[in-house]
C-alpha cells in the first residue's frame, strides 16, 4: 500500500481536473495536468495496493466526516493504465469508455455508471448550468451528500497501474473528502 500527501489550497468556484495515478512504482497526482510534488510517507514501490473489501465513496472521507461541497463531473476509474505519465492538457469533452475503464460517471442528470456499476446516491442534486462537460454535473452539499458503490475486483489494483480522474469545483474552502474506501 502507498501513502502520499501534498498541501493544496484550491480556490473556490474554480474547476480543477484531478488525476490520481500509480505509474510503474510511483504515486502521482496531477492538478489541471501539472504533476504535483508529493511527500511520500510509504511508497507504492512494487507493493500490492491491496483490496479493502468495503464500499467505495465519492464525496466524503471517513465514516461520515469531511463531506465535499461543490460540483463533480466526469468521474472515471481506470485499471491497468496510467493515463498520463507527464504533464498534459486535461480533456474538455466527456470521457469515452475503453478496455481500462472500470467505472465512469458522467453525471448527466443521473448517477448512472456507463460501464454498469451500481452507485447509490445520497442527497445528490444536479446542475445544468454549472458543469464541465455533458449536460450536467453532480452537486454535493457539503453536509450529507455522497455516492457509494459496493467493492469490486475492478477496484483491487494489485501491483499494476491505475488512474482515478475527475473534475471538481469546490464552493467552500473547508477541508474536503473526495474519494474513500474504508
């Protein structure tokens, strides 16, 4: 397992493309296509990332703590690929499905996974005026909104590459929980 962190203070009401990756043996985070300098507590190295065997959550961290407040659009989980290995220009169109896509939420006025995972929304609404691409984005209220899906072998990355990428637009400067499996 790996544990990396970095300090980042996003501006409110600004869209950011976030990409979390394992590329070969390193953890990498890109914000708006720019690789961030990470502090490594425990490096991935050749270690198996493992499988926590619990629900995967978007919009909160921990057991009901640190809810995300703002908008999320184009959420994708990819297994077996580090989609970017150097700085890049973030995509501006809806994501497409390929063989490595294990979950894809476009948030076009629904929480429908384009590859068939079942996500359960709690207090999610949608905006057709504040969105990154497509027809809508998901709105997270910062106090009770999240979505979750049961664990899947698709989320057990083992020793291989993976990418989790999405767009966010925070509407408050408080600490946010974005992705969690506990």
